[in-house]
C-alpha cells in the first residue's frame, strides 16, 4: 500500500499579520483616499480586524446593515460621482445610502 505524503500548509487558525499599508504602487481603487476609520465607525465595526475571511464577512454584513440602497440621485436626475472622496462624503460623512 502506498504511503501518503502530508505537505504542511499555513496555519489557518492564526490571523494574518496586519498589512503595513493598504495600497500598492498600482492603487486602482484609490484606497489611500478612503477614511477607513470613519467608514468602520459608520458600519459599526471596531477593534482588531485582521485580513481574514471572517473579517471580510463581518465587514460585508455590517455594510449591508448600516448603509441602505438609495436611488435619490437618479430619480432627481443628478450625476452620480463614483470617486472615493465623493463616496466617503455621501455614505460616511452625510450618512446617506449607497447605490449600484
């Protein structure tokens, strides 16, 4: 009977280290313009948020619970700016809803 070879993998029970920065040299999403602390406060999250699948699920759930869908801009015939500062201003600072 052939013996099984076990290849050790990463310890998935331990959280990944927090990155030193959230952006790269090719920051397509302009993450440096996001006020992450204000966003997390808006959706009701705080404390240690390691970059894990559980954290992603918690952020997604919190966003859906705190920031409703809103289509007022479209109904009023206004433009919908999608740059990061505009999104942060609308959904975080003015506590309005998001849109698709």
